[in-house]
């Protein structure tokens, strides 16, 4: 392998990607959505088609400002083009996954000076179940990871080739339209590290900077013009600042990311993170990778808000690139590849089963009949109620409830049985009412408020009405 040129590694990498596509693509069209937030994606995507409004997203029949629109626009466009639902909602993530794979290959190649490091990084990346869960889901994380990775790599390239600042601006803007302006933070980290390592590149940055600012600001500006300060408060304070503000919740909460890496593959992540630490000693110009991964894990540790395992997608490509560079630089490419292949196998290898990535389950499909009948029964003057104190939202996800059962009317969630008669007494809720509750919730509600009439009982839920 030492004498083989980059075309051999490129050819093997391309063949590997084709095999992965051939393995995973057939799983998508018929698989049910199964993650909590996937139904929010479906609901917001369909709200564009139902209303014909591409500038306001709706959830539970009301405007929602939590996320920017790029993923929902893409899904709506694919649905309009006639792509089947299961594929249309997931295709943006799958396409982004192969973009992430290509950039990870390239990053490792550039840092190591050999394409064999890129192939090794690809093998590690594909060994992660987290990667394939994100790739085959209707979630926002994989495209966000693509834009972040692209922004950081373009920043490093722009240091010697200033035209890449335009790519940085585009990646930052697309990342902000996809999920959050995290790419802007990653670019800032990369710039600081590169400046610390040497003289900054000379380039006219004002025009690319103006483009980046415009792309980051355009969606918040549109929302502000339509709805005032509420969108800014929800998107930037509630969803971003409060989530990552430092706060201590105990080691068990703060180090949840350790459990997530162990669940994804303890040996896989241990090897990649060890390589991240060793990377500056093997490739000095790769310090920005180590700094970014370290700062992101520190942010997860310190975050007082709710964070999730899927957030690790924002550093997984960098960790995989480091894991490809270090063994190939320290050993012969053949031995380095053998080592990373063994590490990947400990996490289940690159070709996961549908069960391993959640695509074999029924999702919310068992509730379609119940919700379809509920939706067909809704009268124009009905107020919709859903019980919440029995954790019904962990059984029937809110996005599915609203998408399939609401007829675009908002549900009001009540949090205790006594809330209904109290609200009726002060005219805070007005009959006629139509509701869905878990059976045990309905029993408690019927005792608290006589006159509730059961319409149907299915899948542990009760469909009921109240007329006064």
C-alpha cells in the first residue's frame, strides 16, 4: 500500500460508499418514523403543504419558531415532486450523510497527507450506529453536521486560498437555516487556533462576512417582521442560550455524553477520542480539530439544559478523521487500516441491521386508525383536549397526534384531572369538548368532571366528548 497512489484509496472509498448506499437506501421508503422529534419534522413539513405558507411553520395548528426551515422546505419540495413520504422526509439526511462521509475522507486525507487516512476515517465513521441513525432519520442533525464540517474545512482552506471564504459564508448561512448557527462558533474557534499557530491570511473578508451575516439573519428577520420578538426569544434564548448555559446537575447528568459514546461503541469512541488527543503531535496543523472536539464535549458537560445523544454528530466526523490520521501516520497504511477495521467491527461494523438503527419498529403506525377516526369526528365548534399527567406524550408523540388527529385545530394539554372542571368553571375552556386520554387518565378525568361520554377506546387511549 505504501507505493500505491491516492487513486487506489479513492477507488476503495467510493466502492465502500456505494456498498453502504446499496445496503441502507432500500430500508428508507417503507420504514416508519420512530423518533420523538421526527414527527415534529413531519408535522412542520406537511404544514407547509397544507397551508401553502413557506415563511411560517406550524405545530399544533399554531405558528412555531423553535427551528429554522431548511429541512422542512426540502421535505416539502420532495413531497410536491411525488417522492413517497418515508423517503421524502429522510432523503435530506441520507444525502447529507454521504456529504459528511466525503468531507471526512477529505479532511483525514489533507491532515495526514495520504488518501489512506481518508479511507480509515470512513471505516470508523461508518462503524457508528449514531451516524446511521442520523443518516436514516427525518431529523435535522446530519445536514447540520454537514454544514458545520464544511464551514470548518473551508476556513482551513481559506487560510491559503482566500476564495474559500465565500464557501465559509455559505456553509455558515446554510447551517443557520438548517438548525442553529453552531457553524459560526466552530469557524470562530478554527480562526483563533489558526491565528495562534501563524500569521492570518490576507484577504478581503468583508464581502463574504456580509453574506454570512445576511444568511444567518434572514430567517430571524422574516419571523420578526411577521410575529415580533417572540420568534427571537424562542429560537435564540429558549432553544439555544438557555440550553447551553452552564449549570451543575451532578456528574450523572453532566457526563451523559460518556454513556452515549459507550452505547454507540465504547471501543470505537475510546479509540477516536484518544486519536483526537494525539492528533496535534502527529499533524500539528490539525490542532483546530482537537480544540473543537474538546470544547464541544466541555459544552455538553456544562450545559444545564436538555441535550441529546444526536448532538454528538457535530463532532463525530472530526473524531473519525482523527482516528483515521493517527494510525495511518504512526504505522504503515495497511496496518493502520487493519486496526481501524477491528475497532469498527467492535461497534457492529458499517452494515447495520434495520433493528440496530431503529427502522424495523412500528413507530406511531398503530395509532393511525385511532387518530384518523378522531380527526374525522371533529366538529367545527369542538375544542380539543389531550391529557398529559400520565405521560401520554411518551406513548403517542405530540407531532403524530397533531399531524394525524387535529384537522389543523390546536390541542390543549391539561396536566391534572381537576384542571378541566376548574377551567370550565371560569370559562377558560368552553364546550363542546373532544379529547384523547390514556385510559387511566380518562377514568380520573371522568370522576373529576361528570358528563364525559366515551366514544371509542383503542390502543390504551380513550376518545371522549363533553357537551353541556
